[in-house]
């Protein structure tokens, strides 16, 4: 049975096409609460926009749920803490609307500069009053950009084409980066005093709410025009209305409001205010991009792969292309470590060596942590809840990137200390064949090995002597277990030896014990890597 993807609101056909081949795609009206809760009972994933509420009740009604996807930027309608507590991944489409949002800010700025909206309304009402709606050019003017994030940068690049002077306030960007963009960084007070136009491009946080209020509007350059197409509440609406009434601010373009939906605001009383109902992402292209982005994220999540746009994963963000193949390797090593350890470690270190260590490899710690617990807890282990499972069990997982040279372009090691004082260590690498990635174990507890980290691995440790390989092969053959690969590594003749086998089916506990007893093994374990 294919996993069920529940679509609770309208989604682009192209997005549905991404899911249709691999999943059972079902539809429900997300605003019909009883229908939604009923449909969630069989859902592995649910995709919503803004009208469907996915709260703790909805998550509790979905025992199979693995991912909640919001086809948009905000997550106001998704109870992220409740999802995280259940190990449910939450994803959105953070870059889907950035072009549309930047273009909306440009549109508002131009409309305010030329009195477009009020002139249009007057003409449609039968008035021809050209002189009343005389505007201003923006060429040669100073435009202040508050916030140089992705949307702020797009806005700045577009408005620069009008021959403007650009200044910006953003305490989290380096002056050199701003200079590359053709923008001069200034403090907020200087921006307010110098700008002929101001456009806001900040996220809504406790620090940014009310950033431009009565005090700030008292020092603006007379005749300034202000645009806010970012988030409601960043500009105090009443203070802005007062500044417009007093003539200090010549006009405003507003697309967002402190409380939405908003049908009443002191700003609506002014002809020189262009007000729109939060249209920043309301383009066909942005809606399609959002749908496609979350459909791809849902597909990755249900296939057990890392999802860069997951908002409740500790190592979220873009993963370098060279790092991606190491995610399943790190998880496999985590599983092998737990099998060799026979339980949960007290502490674990994930070491990354080779050329790959030049990248941000923090996500490999997360993948290894997922592998550590996959076979030792009853609940599904995901990229979301793996760190919580480690914390609950008092297991500290750290990342190290030693600088020493190794024989592989990439080498990942999972090593840890057990409560009884023992240490366990397992290393592996990814070889690129051109057609596929080949995962290999390269070391197990000091034994050099080279065997595929695939399928079901069996580890047997014993004292070296003749006939052991034949004994194990005969025992497994009589049990109907086929051996796909085998490697024997020893420290010295007659000394401690490690036999590593890849077998086609799982060994029951009794068979594993029998194999160990037949050769006098001091340790025996098996790691199932089939579903990684």
C-alpha cells in the first residue's frame, strides 16, 4: 500500500503530478473539520495552504502522519510544537513568493509615487482632475531598504534600475556584501532622515514589531513615502496615519496589517494610501512554486530523505550537493554502531574527514543520530525527533571535523563510549561509480574492512583458527540463509578476528546465537540497513 498524501486545499496540477506516481493522493476540504479529522486517520502526509488548521487535535487524529506541508511561507495555521513532539516534520516553501513579494513592494512604491490608485478611482467616478494627482519621479531619489534579506535584495536590485540611490538598515549583513549590491549600510535613524522612499523587508519578531512607530516617524524626511509589504505590525498603523494627516509622510503603500483579515484601518481614510489585501504572494507563479516546492519536500520526507525546508529539524537549510550522499551513509553507520554496541551509548561523536569536511557537515550528525535509535525505540525515528530521543536518553551526540589527511575524499566515523566503559567505532565512505553511490564500511573497532554497507550485516568476533568460515557458511546454508558477501579481518594470525557478512535475510536471535556458539565468538551482532 502506497503512503497516503492528503491534499486539504487547492494545489497546482504540476505539484499533484509530482506525488501521483508514488503515493495515494487524496483530497479533502480542510475547512470541513469533521471531514479533515476523519481523512487524517489514514494520512502519512497532509498539504495545506492557509485556511486549514493543523493543530494538536488534528495531529493526534493522524497516527501515521510523518509530514505536514504548508504551500506558502507562513506557518500560523500549523501547531509546530505539537508536530515536533510527535516526530512529525513540518515543511513550507520559504522562497516560493520572494519574487512576487519584491515586485509587490515595487508596485506599491510606484503607485504611491504617482497616486495611481486614487486617480484611477476618481476617473472611474467621473472626475478628470489631472493636477490633483500630480506625482513625483523616483529617479535620483534616495530609497531606504529596511532589511536586506532575500526579498529586500530583490527589491533593491529592481528599484536600482530606476536610477535611485540605495541605503539600507540591516544589522545582520556585512558592509562588504551590501557594497556588492550597490547599497550603502546606515543606521536606522540615518535611513529615516535621508530617505525619500522607505520599503520594509523584515521578518516579524519581538524585536521588529513596532520598529517604525511614533518616535521614528517624527524624524523622517518630510514628504517621505513608506511601503510595507513584509509583515503587519512592523509599522505602527495609527502612528503612520497620524504622520500622514500631519503632512510629514506624503503617502504609503500597505499590503499587510497587524490583524488580518483587515477591513478597517485608520490608513484607509487617505487618498494617498494605496492599500491591498496581503497580495504579496498572490501570483499564479508564486502559488505554483509553493505547491511544487512542498510536493517535492513531501516526497523526500516520505522516502526517508533529508528535507532542506523542514522548519523543525535542527540542521535544516541547504545541504551541499557533495554532502547529500553522505546522509544515508551516516545513518547506516549509526545503525551499525548500535548493533555493535548492543545498546545505547553514553556519548557519541560523529567525525567527518577528507575533502568533504570543507563543507557544512552538521547535518551528518543528525543523520547518524537518526540511525543510532532506529532499532532501539518503538516509535518511528525521524530527522525531527532524533535529537529529542537522544536528549531523553541522556546521550550526547557531538560533531568533529579533524584535519588529518585520509585516504578517501570522504570518511565518516561514528565512535562512542558505552556505560560499561567499552568503546565502539565504525567508519565508512561513499564511492561514486558514475551511475550510483556505493556505501562501504572501512573500519570496525580497529579492524580494516572493505565491504558494502548494504542489506543486513552480521558481525562475529572470535579467536582466529582454521575452519571457522566453513562452519559459519554451513550453519547459515542449512538455515536457508544466503551469504551475499563475506570478509575476514584479523590483527594477527591466531589473534582476535572479525568476520563481517552480508546476508539476504534477517537472522533470528536463535540463529545468530547458534552461529556465535558454533565458533566460540566473543561477540555477535546484526545491523539491518535495508530501509536506509
